[in-house]
C-alpha cells in the first residue's frame, strides 16, 4: 500500500517481535512497581525533591515506553521510502531480411548502365525504402541478411547505420548482381533465371542467426523485404506463414514490406489485382505488411514502419523502495533500554 512517499506492507514477524517486547516491558514494569524501596545509592533523591523527580521519571518512563511501542508497531508495517526513477532500456535490434532474387531486378532498361533505372526495379525501391527506414530509427542496431537461392549475413548487428545504407546504395547492389560491361539489362535478366527465391530458408537462416548471436536478448525484430514472388512466377504463400511461426514459436516480432511494383506488359488493373493478391496473403496472420509500389511514397511508408516498431530507447518508470524497519527496530530497542534503566533507578513508591 502506497501512502504518499511511504510504501506500507505488513510483516507478521515484526508483530511477533513487538508482542514479545511489549510483554517484557509490562512484566518489568509490574515487577518493579511492587517494590517499595528506594535505592540508597541514588543521591539525587532527597526529601525535598523526591516527589518531583519520581513523577518526572515515571512520566519519562511512560513516554519512552509508549514511543518504543509505537516504533515497533510502525516497524511491523515494514515501511519503505517510495521513489520513482526513469530507466532507459537498450536499443531495439532489427534484422532486415532482404530478397535479392532475380524477380527483384525487374525494371532495368535496355540502356548502357542499370544505374539510371535503379529506382524502377523492385530491388532499387526496396533499397531506398530500407535506407529511409534506417535513418528514422536512430539508436537501433541493424543487421542485414540477403537471400535468393542461398542465404548469407551481409552485415552483423551494428549501431553504425551507414553500414546498412552503404550496402544498399545503387552502385553496391549493382555490384552484388555482378553486372559488368555493356548490355547490363540483358545480363541481369539472364542471371535472374538462375537465381531463385528461397524466402522461407532465408527467414529460418535469419532466425538461427539471431538466436545464436552472442548478444541475443529475446527482443529482436525481423523485417522481411521482398516481392512475394517465387522463381516460377507464382505467389509466395509460405512467407506469411513462416513470419507468423517465428513470432509465435520464438517470440520474434516480425514485419513484412511487400514490394509490389510491376513492369510486366499488363494493364494497370491486372497489376493492381496481382498486388492485392500478394497483400491478401497476410490476411488473418497478424503480421503487419507495408506496400511499396511508388518511389514517391517510400518515405511515407518508411515513416509508418518506423513508428509502428517498438521504441528504440524506451523509458520506464520504476518504483524503488528502501526499508525503514531496521532503523525503527534499533530506535525502539534504545528507547526500551532507557525506559528499563529509569524504571530500575526510580521505582514506584507506594
């Protein structure tokens, strides 16, 4: 029970101790009150001042005994000082699982270099999204896992956001694709045919990486970024299930960023239909999903994800308690001793 700055909790052992001490005081008081002699060694008791001194001594004995009893009773409540302090928790640790499969390269132009058309690719838009997202989560630790038909950790958990943004820069990602020389778009599309999508394996790999990490805390977050398309061109129905499994079985908070940009030769209605089918994969899964399909809206979507994730440096109010009971017991004991000494020196005279 909190009463102002004092926290009260009942402690039965103190009640027992208080009862024993009270019984002792009453027994000594009764025993001494039956004696009718005045110690001859007590020189201050004269016929003139004896009555006043005895009355004062008895009043002092009564007050000391009462105070001692009250202190014991208060100690039995185990009072503690209550103070609220703010505690900052460590940063959030976020593992980004990035789809680097062939379908993510759709959108390159038939130009001499893929760089001018970087923003038109799903991979390019995903890279821009992540760079915007990382910038908005200052203080967090980030790790980056790439997957296609294989999986690997590109960046271990780090507070240095530039390590994440640099690896997702256009020139770096193009380098990952091993694009050299002329006719880059042709080389990309040829390479895409042999680099399939293994998102479930990528997520499982990321989970193992997180759990086995030497700094594992249990509060990590996985953000999947991909196009939800398999190497055969069908929808990836297993990724939402895997994200749900990671959340339910391992307690890892999971989020999905669906890059649904499409440059296939179909009308806008058909493209929107395919995009909606991808997003509908997450229905009833409980996994938050964020749609990326327009470079101009990327920053807005990154804002949403950044605000939906648990805080980077959370502040929590904690009630600290410091017990007064030991000091109260010591004080009560001292008052009791003084009362007993006075009662011994100044017994009641009939």
